[in-house]
C-alpha cells in the first residue's frame, strides 16, 4: 500500500498506480481525496527501453530465436513497474479531475470522429 498525498494513510494499492490517470483518479479510502500517478514523461527509461527492445529484436532476428526479444520485453516491463512503484501519488481537486475528464473526453470524441472517415 502507498500513502495518500493528502492524509498520509497507506490506503492506495499498486493496481491504482497502474490504472489511474488525471482524468480517472482513485479515491482515498481514508480521506476521500482524489489521487493519481502522473504518466511517464518519457525520458531516460523510455529511451533505454526503445534501445533495448530494438537491439534485442535485431539479436533475435540474427540468431533466429525469440528469446532475446522475450527477455528484453520482460526487463522493459519490470523497469516500467519499478518506476511506477517509486513514483508517488499526487492529489487532485474535484474541479481538476472534472476538467481533465472533460479534456480527455473531447480528444476521445475527436479521435472517434476522425476514425470514421478513414
Ligand atoms: Zn487520504
């Protein structure tokens, strides 16, 4: 369990870290605060995972075996989970969550409309 940024009680689970976004925050069972883990800004881990998966893909192709790519995929997922484990929750106000949901809902609507014309 992870501490809520508002009340510091350990009420938030790891699955909440995986599934929450700024538009769909989790509610603290202790104080009711809305919490989320910000998405990855990219950075060193994303670049490392891209290089690792690309290099292992070339190795898998050269050696005619899927094992290098499978091992690299396991490492990439493990590193992503470790980053998620280390990243703390942030608190949101209900107005911030509503604004984020409205914003993401608008872009989801745009993507659906655009996908109809392809
Ligand atoms: Zn709380």
